[in-house]
C-alpha cells in the first residue's frame, strides 16, 4: 500500500507535537490503550455535557482525538499497555480503524434518536472503548473484561428503541449474551487448566510442547477441543454466526437503527478479531479441527442468512439476515487459514462495515421519517421521492451483492480466491451459489427503488446528518472498487502481524 | 519542435477527447462556435501530431512515458502511458492531419440549401461534431497507447463512434435503398449496427487474445513484452507454448474485424450509409487503419519471439494469406459496383489486404524489414489517396444528389478541381508513376518477389490489374463519357452541376499535392522508421534499404497499367462498346452478390441463430423456466417454512445454541 503508508507517515509527522506532549504526560503503561482511554474520558464528558445540550460535538471530538492517538503513536513503539495485557499491532489497528469509522457514522446518525442523548452517547463511547480493548487483548482474562465492557452498554442501548419490541429484542440479546459470556469463561478456564496460563503467546507455546509429547497429548486434546468449540460459539454469538445467530434479526430489527448499525458494523467485527487471535495464535495446534468447524460454520451461516433473508418483508430484518450471510462469506477466508485468506476476511470486514452501516443508517433514517417499519413497499418510487437516498441505498446493496461498483467486489473475489488457493474450491463454489441466492433479495431493493411504478410522489426529506455520512462512506467504498490496494495492502500487513 | 515530445504525446489525444466533451457546451452558446471549435480542435490536434514529426525525423527513437499508475492490489500494477515512436507518430499524424481536413470539409458538406436558397444545417450536427472529435481522439489514443489494455479502450471508442456516425442519418424518411427496411433512416441505423456487431466479433477475439498474452507474458506493455521476451519465452511451459500462437491469432481477430478483412469484411460496404465525410474518416484516417496499426505494432514483437517459438509461423502465414484472399476477393467485387462510394469501399478492403499481405510476409521472407516497410508505407499512401478519393466523391455526390455512377458522367467540365484531384487519387490507387501509390505498391511487389513468395506475389499482381481497371472504370463513369439522364434532368430543372465551395476544394488540393509528391519522401520515410524498436534477435536494418529501386517488379507494374487501365479507358472514356449482355451472366451475379458471402452469413448466423433460439425457447426454455420457477417457489417455501421456526422464543434459541455445542463437539471428536 504505497499511498496510505506514506499518508500515515505524513500524519505522524504532522501530529508529532501532540505525540511529544502525550509522551511527556501520559504514563508509559497507558500509552498503548490511549485510543480507548480517550473514548472513556469523552464518554464521561458527553454524559456531563448531555445533561443540558446535545453532546454530539463532544463525542465526535472524542472519536477524532482517539483516531489521532492511533495515528500519532506508532504501534511498534507505544503499542503495549497495562503490562502487556492490551497490545496494539497492525492487526488490532486495522480493527480500531473500522471501529472508529463506524463510530463516526453511528454518532452522526444518532441525531435521529429522540430520547436523552447524554446517556446514549456515554453508552456508545464506552462500548467503543471496550471494542478497542477487545481487538487489542492478548490475554484471555483481559479479553473477557474488554468483552464485557463492550457488551454491557449495548444491552442497554438495544433496549432504547422507540417501540416496545426493542425491550423484547434486548432481553433476548441479553440472555443469550450472558450465556455466551458464561461459555467463554468456561473456555478460558479450560485453557488455563491445561496450560496454566491465560496469555495467548504462552498458551500457544505450552500447547506446542505438550502436543509434541506423546504421553500428554491424548489427554489434553479433548479438553482443548472443547475450549475451541466454546470459543467459536461464544465469540461467534456476537458475530452472529451459526449456531448463535438467532438473536440477530430480532434485536437488529427492533433496536434503534443507529445502535443496529453499530452492532453490525463494529461489535460483530470484534468477535472476528478475538476469534482470529485465539484460534490462529493461541490454539494453533488444533488448526485441523477448528478449520473443519469454521468450514461448517461458514456454510451454515451463508445458507441460513441467504435463505431466510429471501422471505423477509421488513428491510431491517432483511439486512440483519444479509449481515449474517456476509459473516458466512467472511469465514471462508478464515477457514482457508492462509495469510491471504485472513487478509481477505478482514478486508471484507472493513467493506462490510462501510456498506452495512450505511444501509442500516439510511433505512433507519427513513423509518424515523415515515414513522413506520420500512418494507419493500415503502421503497417503491424512492428514486423520485428521495433520489440521493435511493442511489446510496442501491449502491450499498449492490456493493453487498458484490457488483464491482464498490470494494465489495474485490473482498468477495479475494475470499473465494483464498478458498480456491487452499484447495477448497467447493467452499468457493458454495459461496458463489449463495451469492446467486442473495440476488433474490438485494435486487428486490433495486427494483423497488427504481423500477416499480411509484404509488406516492411526495418527497421524503431525510435528516441531513445520516445522508452526509452515508455519502462519505459510499465514496470510500466506491474508491475502493478502483484501488482496493489502498486498504487491502494494509490488510495484508495486518494479517502478517498475526500469522507471521 | 514547439511542444515537448512527452507533453505532445498526451495532448494529441487529450485535445480531441476534450473537444468532443465540450461540443455540447459550445453548441449551447452558438452553432457557429461549435463548428468553429470543431475545426479548431481538429487543426490543433493535427498541429500537435505534425509537431512530433520533425523531432522523430531528426532522431528516430522509441520512448515510453508513463503517466498514470493503477495500483490494483499488492504487486498487481498496471501502468497507463504513451509510446512515442515513428509508428505511433505516423498514425497520429494521419488520424489528426487527415481528420482535421475532413472536419474542415464537413463544414461545407454537412450543409445544404432549401428551395428558397437559404443555408440549412443538419439539426443533429452537435452529435456529428462530438462524435467526429471523439472518433479522432479515440483513434489517436489507440495508437499512442503504450499497452494493449489502453489500446483496447481506444479500439472500443472507435468502434462506438463508427456505430454512431454510420447511423448518423437514422431518421431520414426517404425510401430505403434495400427492401428489408421501410425508410432510409432505418437502413442507415441497421448499417451502423452491422458495423458494430461484425467488428465486435473480432473485438471479442482481441480481448481474449490480450488477456491470454497477459497471462503468458505478465504485462500489457508493448515495450516490456518485447524487452522481457527472452525471460518469458524461456519460462514458457508446454501449456503456454501451445497457447502463444492461439493468443497471436486471437489478437489478429481484432484487426480482421476492424480492418474489414475476410471473413469479417462484410460491414465496410454498408458503412457507406453514413455521411461521406464519415466514410472518409473510417477509410483513410481512423478505424480500418487501427487494425493495420495493431498488426504493425505486434509484428516486431512476434518476430522476436518467432526466433525461438517456431509455431508462431502460423500467425504470419494467416496474416499474409488473409490479406491476399481479401485483396483479390474485394477487388473482384469492386468491378461491378454502381455506387461510387461502394467502389471506394471495396478498394479500401482490397488495399488493406495488401498491407496485411506485406506485414504478414515480414515473418516469411528473409528481408523482413523490406516487407514491413512496404506495409507501413502503403498504409501512409493509402491514407492520403483514399481520403482524397472519398472527399472528392463527396463533392460529386453533393453536386449531383445521387450515389450511383449511372447518374453521373461527363462531370469533368463543370467540376474541374474535383475531377482533377479525383484523377490524381485514382492514378495513385492504380499505382501509376510518380504518384505515391506507385512507390508503395512497388515496394510490396519487390518484397514479395525478392522474398520468393511467388503465390502471394501472383495474387498481388492480379489484384493490381483489377484495381487499375475498376479505378479507371470509376473515373470514366463519373467524370468522362456522356452525361447521364439524371444530370441532364437536373440541368433541365435549372440545377446546374457546379464546383464545390473552397472549404471543400482546399482539402482536396492539399491531399492531391500530398499524393503527387508523397512518394519522393520514401528515403525520409525509411530513416523515420528506423526508430521502431525491434528485438535483440531480429534487428531491422533500415539503412541498407534502397529507396526508389526499380527492377524486375517495375516491369510488372507497367504490365498492370497496360492490362488494367487501357481497357477501362477504351470502354468507359471512349464508350461505344456494349457489355450489357454480361449483366445476365453467372459471374456478374456472383460478384454483385459479393460472392454470396453476405447471404451465407445471413443464412447461418442470423437465420440460423433465430432458428436455434426459437427452437431453444420452445423446446428447452419453457421447461427450464417452469423448473426454474419451481426452484424459486420451492426456495420461497423453504424460506417461509423455516421462518416459521424462527419463533423468537428465547428457550428455543438457547436450546439451539446448546445443541450447537454438542454438534460441534461431535464433529471435532468423531470426524
């Protein structure tokens, strides 16, 4: 990636004074976690400011400053924090960028929320700080703590939806989330029991020596495998993959749309990041087994998402199922288990964050505007009632489909390519067939927007904030269609940081 | 000279492309501004193109200038740049120079007078000038490009413009010249479509060939393919070794379509449906020259590879023989045409065949450089005299308001300039000393004769006789002999046939001048072309090529004049012979029906396709559709049924997750 790497050099040079100040006043043990700590600080500020006015500028400033700390503090020098509990590297930085981009999109569109904005922003920013720690965690205990910090605010946020259904969805999410946490703890305990450590690098080392020892290997392997299963299940729950996906459509469609966008854009991805770290670093010894599981997960998730999305009338639900299906595609890259596959997967995560967040925000803005649940019928004639929104929505949907108008084309191509290169051409074939299925519901959106005869001709004036950020997001996604290397080359570096 | 070479190479196609984009804007301001800007853009382009020539003449060289780098994904980089070498500069000069004259000519040609004598402009002229400039820009982009991909982009731009311009008069209400269509407009539109579709067949081959070449060589760039030839030729596997000739032939499919060679030559005569200026542009400056250019561009590369990959012989054989067959076949068809533009169209196909013959022979004869020079020199010569012939024909058409030569005759008295310049063009086409066509044809004869390619030479020789004959038949029928009934009717109605305005005759005179003295620059041409980059193994030595060499082959040329021109003079200038009996003969019908090739294509590809698609629709598609609907309905049912299990009941969800643990454990433990 010629340009952005140089760009980051330039930004680092520009922000050098900030770095000097930070280096002088911030304890060295905190440096690596500064992006998250900044968010926590501004979360509190937002809560205070939010008592009287809309805290949006404060929140946005927090996100921007957090991004500044990511850029200015070089991960290789200032990456470690809290005694190596949370460490920034190329891989975590990639996800931090995803989280921060989604954060901007979600915060701006949160102006649609009718209730008290102070707590709302506080909860969002805290959750984002947790998400950043999740992707940085190199220790299972630290990971668990960060995970809870990220999850707990979202349980509240999902309940803040405008309808009573939101509470219903939130409760489901909460109960299943708690269960996932329990399973995760159990898995951590098993790993600790076998290896005597929770630090991923040490775990990997110990497991390696143990598996080489024929007297120990047979007894430890079932325990480790149980841990693998538990991890895939518990982290996969947040990611919305088989078999813990059932809460996704209920919660996504009932919650406040901005929160849904955040769940789909950011927290989903942290599950991927955590799984990658645990499986590809900590539990690499049992790669043979978890590859098999990931293949099963990938296929089931794709099929579930695509088949069930076909029958939906509610666009939010359709998008929820589609984001389940997208995670299925993503797991193709993980199952391939190669550096290229991993890079393709996280590139897909990046593209998906842009596209899906945009789609959710747009549909939610419409829902707020029209005061109803958006179905395909409401999209009819949108090309005339709100041309910009229709164009953006269709662009996002076509991008999700993999049409080469956005980087979504490349991410899907790379995913399938990685499967073929790993001698799993049948997995790529299943993915391609699933893409065909997905035509059934994605194209319905385009048809409703552009081809169906309009039944109403009054304009739908959407709120300006969501529209602006949607335009920006789709602009980036479209640029990535021409030069995917801008992000993908960075994804390769990130993948190398984990696999290398 | 005035513009730095690196900048000129970009400007030369950026200017007309920008001009094309701005044409509607200028048209909004004023119609005359639009026309003036089109002419200005044309001449600026021509100036920039000509400006590159002295520099190239002084120091012939090949420079690759990269401007844009498309970094697709790590390691996959595609550079977009221009290649400045004698070949590209020559073609850019032809396209820009002749193109600008044609645009200037258009200002006069695309207007007319109504009954009251008022000036009438074609209402769609914005479209016309826009596409003309785009056409020229696309052609120059094609020739200046330093890689196959960019060439292909220009290639497609040219194809699209040809479609739009051939069908330019798509809403004329006059009766159609052929019975299949209701109006002339419909016929014109169909002709544009035909040009597009037929060339498209070749384009698909070209695209496949380009991608195959990329697969084999790892680059699109001409210079890189040539320079890294030892490396990638060394790395050829048995698969790629087998693919290489196929790739070469597929690439040649593009030129076959674009340059109207057999078997894709059928579109060019119909392309006459467009305005004559468009025909001139297609025949002389752009479009059909694109194919010759691409082959000329690739021949040095393939020659280099040929030294180690003998199977590439098939490429050179194919190029030479396709050229030979086309040259002969279309010359015979030209013998019987009644429309002046049709004669010119067939002669273009035939002359292009000569060029391919020579370029193909480059790989077959010992003196490859002689054949290569002959092919490219003929390209230049043909561009000049064919533009001249077309524009002069346009002038005639403008005057007599008819396409058929039977409606002309004896025009030389009223249209002196047109008749004189047309005759110069005809002499050049027939290969008469000292016009430019003589020198280029002589070069081809020489290369084939001394290269001991006697079968090819025989075809070239016979074709030359036919060419001389039909050329002077055309001159005789149009400008000499008796005045036709049509002309006399016109005069009886007070419409005296008159010479064209200066805006039309100036280009004619300029081109006639070039056709007369152009051959004298043969030596300069050889020196100019020494800058074309050739490989390590096959090095073209231009210095020992003898210019103005007369020898055995000159005798043949003289025979051509005798056997070709003299009978035409006797029959069509003097008159008095009656050959109408021949019109019922089988040979005449065979030729007039274009060897029945068109009809066979229509039967096989149009009727056959329709038959097949109808059969498929009735037999196969109905069933497939039904089953497809079943699948869709089935999926919908599955989806709906499954959805019913999505009760949202928390207990079920938790249970499913728990079952998941069990299932996963079973998988990892027992599989």
